């Protein structure tokens, strides 16, 4: 690829996304660059504190349980209080609990604080995903989620390498560095990110209440949550079943490190170009292929006898991960009502937290009782079932949601509707508003409003822009930094 082609591809990948997205992206990257605790927690407990491997596993399970507990609560907070307050509370709480974890020594205290760290760190995820859906246009969401996932893995790759050097100097330093960088994320959110939660402007207009009961009664979405749990269970084996199986086969921790490093390297190298390839392809087909590829990628591990072959199996399921992550997250947004995105994202986040809690228990039981080959066979079976499930689920989906259809109809982009554009007359506004059905009116999202107000949501330079002039339109709540 020539330099000109590379520049053009890069420009097309990052163009068209609002400024608020890039501040959110920066916050995610900084957060993952400081994610040291998850990397060396087991080593800290077993080598530095002298606790058993069983105790380290218990602490890891409690950390996952904290994430399960906080997922739904954080989703409700994101809808009721707003995305920005939820992010601020979650990040400040994470910083304080991570710092405290470095100073407690009693085993009960460590376990309790680890639970709090799991709760606090997981609480930001529904708010981040809901805010991203709020501020990014429907046609750009897969690309945005992919860029965010790329930032997560880039930060993890760097922090994983740095964690080893920091641990040799001081484990406490690692805890404090992570706490400090999490506080930096909170500062970025406070200074640069406005509130994006959609709201109704028209007085007296009613909107359907979205509660947790609404989410639970949404059979189609709960089907997606169940499938998400299954595919997350498979992907969790990369950090749970794989190191145990390689250890039992006589491979060293360094061998496992070399094999699993391929995962981060491939994601950083391929996430953006693969996303460009899949961005406008059928999401149902992509989810079926990625689920089966993940299952059989881990299934092939049963035949691995060298570090090189283990690395090749990692390549297979990493490609599935690259395709699955942004596609599945985009589908979650597609199935979520605008005013319930926080709750829906919270339920989706809980599926991954539950997988991180149960996967260690199931994989340990299967390996101890039946052997690692049975675990890899189970992964292949689960991947197949998940692929079939996605095929059935996607057959029940409409070709496009009302939001996507309206976005295409409006055809509004920042370039087409610059900030400060002349407002329509009251007669034009009234005529257009009357022509819409109530459902069409409520379907307008903050992403469409941002598309019509350039990069400054809520700033009108003294005159309302076209989307803001529409009575009953949904627009983001912009709070002062």
C-alpha cells in the first residue's frame, strides 16, 4: 500500500466522527494505559503476599461478581442521572478503591476491596457505550465502536508490558499509577464531555417508561444477551483455560506470554482495516461467522503441541474477536430504545461480567475432571450453538430500525448543516412536525442532532439550528463542563 493510500484510508477511518467522541476515546485509552492491577493481581497475591492460588482465584471471582452487581445499577444511573455523572462517579470510585487495594493486607480486606474495584471499574462501561451511541450517527457506530475497542487493546498491550517492569520495582506503585490515571480520565470527562442523554423538549409529551422490567420482557434483546454470554465464555478461555492447559502440558509462563501476545498485536494491527472491510456488510452473517470461528479456534487448541501452534490458534480466535466486538456492540444499540440505552447497555455488560465470573469455575472443573481436550471441545460446541442462535435472532430483525431509516431520509451531516445555519420558519417547522408520527418524533436521537449542529452540541450562536427548531425532537442535555 502506498503512502497516499495509507493516508486516505486513515482519513476515511477517523473522519466524520464528532469531537466529543474523540475525547471519550482519549479517556478510554488513558484508562487502559493505566490498567496494571488486572495484569499482575494474581502475581501480587501469590508472590508478594504469599497467598495460595485458590485464594487468588477467589479474589478474581469476587472482582467479577462486583462487575455483575454494578452492571444493571450503572445502566439505571446512566438513564436517570445521565452518562456524564455516572462516568465521573465510577471513575473516582475506581481510583479510590484501586489505591486502597494497595494498602490493605488482611485477606478479608483484600477480597472486599477487590469486590469494590470490580463494581466501580465495571460501572463506567454502560455509560461509555450509551454516550457513544448518543453522539455518533447510526451509520458511523460500527466504526466508532471499533476505534474504541482498538484503543482498549492498544492501552492493554502497553500496560501489560509496563506492568512487569513496575512490579519488579513496587507493586504499590502500580496501584497508585492506575489510580492516578483513572483520575485523569475523570478530569477529561469533567472538562471536555457534555451530557449526551436524550430528552424530550415538548411539554406535556409522554414517553414510554423504560425500566429493568422492560429490558427483561424484551425477548429479542434478552436472546442477544444470552448469546453474548456464550461467546464471552468462549473468549474468556484465552486468559483462563489457555494458561492452565499450557501449564499442565509443561509449557512455561513465558511460553504462554508469547502465545497470548499475538492476540494484542493482531488486534492493534488489524482492527481498523478489518472494520473498514466489514463496516457495511450484513451483521447477522458476521456474527454467525465470528461465533463459529471463535469456537473452533479454541477447539483447535486440543491439537496444539508447540508454542507456534498455540500462537496459530490464537490468531484464529483473535480474528473472530476483531469481527465480533464492534458488530455485536452495534447490534445492542440497534435493539435499544433511545431513552433506555443505559439500562440496555447495563444488561449487555452484565453478560460479559457474568462470563468472567463463571468461566474460571467451569473451565477449572472441566480441566480437573475430564482434561483440557474436553474444554476445547466444549468451546467448539458453544461456538456452534452461538452461531446458530445469531442466525435465528437476525432472521427476526427488521432490515433497518426506524432511527436508521430516518437518518437516511434526513441525510444530515455536519458538512451539510453547518453551525449557525438559518433556522426554518415557524410555519415550516409546524408543518414538518405535524407530518411526523409520535413514534417518528421520539425516534430522533442526539446523534442526529449533533449531525445538524456540527461539533458543538447545544451551541447555536444565537439562532437555533434546524434540528433544534423542531418541536418534540430529542436532543442531548448539555451541561456545563
